[in-house]
């Protein structure tokens, strides 16, 4: 009997210590923001016919910077509203987990951005409009999966959709040259737009609305 | 069964609410008042009372500052608090082991 409560106490301590390390910011608004910007950017890229590989890479890097800045502002607002520090230990852990894969994606994109102009058209098109977007999707999936160790469990499944989706599209191969930029914007819109919006809706329906209490 | 480990348990930490607070703080360098309140589903008054007891025992320290003009209260474990928490866990493990070996 006595060992039961002692073992129970140890279990409670372990659970609470694990819970203390979990990132608790509401993710639904971030997903809505990222999804909306992703969808809008894909539509702009599609209809404005941003078809040169360099322009495509530059355009989506700008969208990424805007999305990150918007997410940062949302996080800051949440932290202020909840009277919590912005750079809390769980936030730092999540950022540290996200960083390696995102940095790898950024470095590859920067190198590509500078080299695409000198490459022949077919190679530039394959790299800029096929390899890079799918690489971004896989890198992003890896980054989110790593951060998922400090976040609620569902996010790892979300990350796997990116990883498997990106790899699957690699396996299916590149479309023909005239339609390649449409394919690239479509894929970006699907993964960084629609999927984020869908996950945002899921989170909105399931996340505990702690800030209303 | 040897009752000694049970008698040595720190009464300040052994209370359910304070044990929960100590567990959270042991896993994080610092936590804000609202983070702890929301994680533990405690009322403001309840959490304040427990924090006062822990502070009086010298187990936690409080930092009050302003973040963009809003007050921000954060708590962390002190060195004696961390030591007392580790000792408490050791005693719990001893109790569990003792009962297992008596079976």
C-alpha cells in the first residue's frame, strides 16, 4: 500500500516534469497565418506567371521571411497576453530543434539562387522548379518533426506528411518544362498553404482554448 | 517495514499541490505564474499560497519584472530547493524498493 502511493507520486512527478518541457503556445493562429500566406503566394506565383527559376526561388524565400516575421509577431502577442516570457525554455528548445533542417534548406536555396543564373535553362528549371521546392518540403518536414519532440503529438504526423509527400513527388518525377512553374507553385501552395490551413482548422477544433479562461 | 524513509519525507514538498509545483520547476529553469497556473489547473489564490510556503522554506525564488509594460512574475528553484526535491525523490524510490524487497 505504502509503495503504491510512493510509486504513484514518482509517476506524477515524471508526468509533470515532461509536461513542463512541452511547448504550449497556441499553434492554430500560426498555422492559419502560414497557410493563408502560402495559398496567397501560390496564387500570385501561378497567375503572375513567376516562371524563371531564380525569380521563383527569390519569391518563395521572401514569402518564407514574411511568414516567419508574422509568426514571430503572433508569438510575441500571445506571450504578452498570457504574461509569459517570449523566450521561455520550451520556446528555445523548439527553435533549436527547428534550426538545423531550416538552416540546411536556406543554405541550399541561397547557393541555388546565386548559381541558377549561370546554369543552362533545363538544369536551372529542374533544380529551381522541381528539386528545390520538394527539398524545402522535406527539410521543413524534418524540422517540424524534430520540434515535435517538444510539442503536442499530432504535429509529428503533420511533419511526416511533408517528408513522405516530398519524397513521393520526387519519385514521381518532374513534369514537362512549359508547365513546370505551375507545378512548382501548385506544390508549394498545396503543402505550405492548404496543408497548413487544414492543420490550423484541426488545431482550432482540438486545442484547449486556455487563453479564454 | 522500516518506517524511517517515510518519516524523513519533507512535509513542505509532500503536499500534493507543492509537489506538482516543485516537479514543474525542477524540469524548467524558470516558469511564469500563468504557465504554472494553467498547467496545474490551480486558482490564483491556491498557487499563490503554495508559492508563499515554498518561498518561506527557501525552495523557490521569485523574479518580478515588466515585459512591454506588463508585469511578469517568474519562479525558479533555488539550490536548496533542488537539493530537497532530489532528496524527496530518493526517499520515494527507497520506499518503493523497500516494499518490493519485503514482498
